């Protein structure tokens, strides 16, 4: 085969394919890769063409060998910088292994997919799937169990896709437009004949319209780490139900007229679930939020949960999960088993090199030659093996190996299952530094009557532990679980979770009066006195009723305590008091001017700053329930924070 010159390669981006052996049929495949691919792996970042062979002439080629990719005669790999592709020629078996490595190391061009599911269910279903268990059940398991139940309902399932670093918004909404103010005009219609009545009429003018979206809204901005092991999500999700309407208008009756209605309606908007937070999550991981009772009146005994799953998908719409072994992984990722050994990939961060008293290379240092880099890598790997032997008792039988992909922050270790288990256990210690961990909060609002509290020991002289009190109340018929929201956020980031009804009501009223009397020059009466008035609701404001949880946590340097800035509210449905006037004119029926104002029962609220150990439960509240009819019950707020891996 005729060779193609290097200059032509620069222009056309064509690979040098080499001689093809008839005994080993090969294929040429082209892979679009992320821009950082070459910068991570190449020894010569300025090279226009990046040619890799199966020897140790550079770092990544040796990595491919260790990971099981062979390079028989005639094979090649060329990076075409102008096209952003890897052009790889090899056997189908080696290409299959190579494609797995591209997925594992997230070197393909990819997008971030966010799958959001709103699920409505009752308390019995949540108890059955383990939502209230002391030992935390993984959110993906909760979702799977709920989806299998007949008493759980999938309300919405919104999926959005975007590039890393770009905001994406997905909406399925109805835009309702309503007035935020009203004007009332009173008008006289004077009759022209003798002794005819002067008639009074009124007109309502809706003014200052605004728009509110009803339905599901998902707004996400994801960023992905260089090694694609973590996805940072800044997101807000809302599920808003159809509004109810309340009429603040006046009802009037003038002489000779039927009752006159001045309709002045405002919406009461049920926000069934709302979450605003920032979290770090591994690709494929599911998190759960929400758990407040449904704010729609017909569903007061239901809870609404929000499940969020973040995935990496390549441009061909195939999901992949980079090999980043995390401490809580229930499964082991296995590669290329042989001779009774397995190959595992371990993700590591700076803390790993710090344990070995190593630091990352100085970026301003003089560039090393290929030979110097190869020697440095070999020495680093030898010292890492010795350190794991001393620190974790890992043995290295014949056929075992360790390869350190420093530019990708990964260790590829081939060893027996017993020795790999030692490494996995040891990983818990060196990475338990709170770095990029999330904090999950389990909040429970409960009410109980006096008798039940006496039975569980709340009024005893000896203090009862909050976790014990919560467990005892959960088992009592005289206690009731009111709300059970769950939130997840990164340390230092505020998170807000709501399940509320938005009440829009006036804070001011203006009364418009009208009185008339008409005569001619000789005092002959053409009309009679007519009087009337209308109340204009003005200066509308909004108050949320339901559950509102607002938390900003921070983690101490040693990771042993969580400092929490906590604000929670449980606000009941309002009662209404009418301050309007009642008047009666001669010859007319009673005239009503309704001017209603709400009385909001704040059933429990907490504004506190507290330090807690992960997994501990604290209790707040204990005051009487201010909701009418429940004054002899007491309301409590239980707060349990947990550290969870992304």
C-alpha cells in the first residue's frame, strides 16, 4: 500500500493505515472526542497529528496495553485535531475494548441528560417501600419500588438534555393571565321623564395583568468534572396545579334593582412540589426530594416526591457511566478477567497523593522528555504498590499489576478479588474527607395529642432522645405524620423545598361612594335620591400555606459535624374574617360591602442555627396546633441530616 505523506495528513486528516494482514482483518472507526482528550493524554499537546502505536513510546499507549487493547501489525490510532476525532484501525475485538475505555474515561463527546419524575403516593405506600426506615433506602430503590405499586401515581416524567455548562429549561405548562388590581366606576343614568328614578350602576375594570405558569417546569444547569466522575447540578423543579378562585368582589342592591355582583377574582395556586438546590451527583445516580403533602384540596392525604436522575449520554444517544469507583457503590465494575484475577478501576483525588506525601506536578516546571516521563510513571506505580501493601495489606501475586492514569485521576488495578476487596475497603478511609459529598435532610412534621405524648414519655422528668421519640410517635395511633419533606444539597449551598398553596389577597380596600339628586330650575323633581357604594380590593399580596423548608448547611473541616442554618414553616389553610360594612338606605334592602382578610394558622415554625452529627435527630416545636379544631394537639419538627456520597 502506498504511504500518504505527513503534509497531506495535515490537510485532509487521513490516517496512516499501514499494511493490513489478511490473517487479522481490521476495521477503521472514527470517534468524536472531547477537546480535553489530547490535553489529558498526549505528551506533545501541540501536535496536529497524534499517532499511537502499541509500544511504550508514550503514556496513553501503555495504558491501552494494560487495559487489554493490543496493537497488532497494521493497527494505528490517529488524532485529527482539526476534526476533533480519533481515527482508530484495529481488530473488532480490540475496537470493542477500546470503545469501553472511551466510555469509562468519558473521552467521547457527550451531553448531560436529566430525568425528573413527580410521583404522588400515600403514607401506607411510603412505609411499605422503606421511606421512613432508620436505615436509609437508596433513592433509586425507592423509585423502583414505588413504580411497581398500584397506590403510587406517576404525575409527570420530564426529560431534558444539554451540553455541560449550558442551562436547559423544559416546560409543560398552561399560562394563566389574571389581574392584580381592579378599578370600579359608579355611574348615574338620569331618566328624562317626570318622577322617573335616577338609576345607579357600577362597572369593574380588571387592571395590571400578570402571568403564571401552571404545570411542570424543570430548569437545570449541569457542569461536569474533567474526569466526568461527578455532575454538579444547579436546578429548580416545580409542579404547579390548576388554580382555585376566590372572589373578593362586592354584592350590592339598589332600589328597584336585583342583587348586583361585582366579581373581583384572584387565583389560589397549588404548588404541589418545588425544589431549588445545588448538588453533586455521579452519572446514573438518582436523588429524591419533596415529600410534602399535596397542596391540592382533593389530595390532602397524598405526598408528592421528586426523583432526579442525571446521566451522561454520547452524541449517538447511548448512556455511559465513567469508571469512578465510589465508596457506596453496591456493584463492582469488572474488566478483562484472566487467571483468576479481575481488573477494577479506582477513582482518586488529591487526597490520595497527599497520603503518599506526593503533590501534583508543577505546571510551570520544565517539560520532561518521554523517557523521563516514562521513568517517573514507573517509579510512581512501584511506590503506590508498596504503599498499598504497607497501608492496606495488599499483596501482589504474579500476574497482578497497577497502572496509574494520573492525568485521568484513576488507578487500574489487576489482582485477586481478595486483594481488590482490601483496596476497596481502604478507599473508604482515604476518601472520607467530605470532599464533594452531599448532605441529605429528612424533615418530619408530626402532631400528637396530650395522652399519646404522656405514653411515649415526652413529659417525663428524664429527657427522651429525639430519635427515640420520633420512632415511638410513628408507631402510635394518637400521633399523625403531617409532612415528610426530604432535601439534598452540597455543603455551603442553600436548598429550598416547598409544597404550598399560594394565597393572593388584598391588604387594602377603597370604598367608592355615589349619591345623586336632580331638579330643574323651578324645583320640579325629575329623579329621586340614589345612593350606592362599592369596595375595591387593592394592594394584593401573596402568602404561602403548606410546607416550606429552607436550609443552608456547612461541613466542619474534619467532616464530623454539620452546621445548619435552618428555617422551616408549616402554615395551615386560613380562616376568613369579613370587616366589610353593612348599610341600609330608605326603601332599599341591606347593602353588603365584603372586605375579607385571612387568619393564617402558623402551626409550627423554626428559625435556628445548630450543629449536628450526621445521622443524629433533633426535635423542635411542641407548641399547640393553632389550626381551628386541633388546639389540643401539639406539633413537632424532627430533623435528621445525613452525609451521602454523590
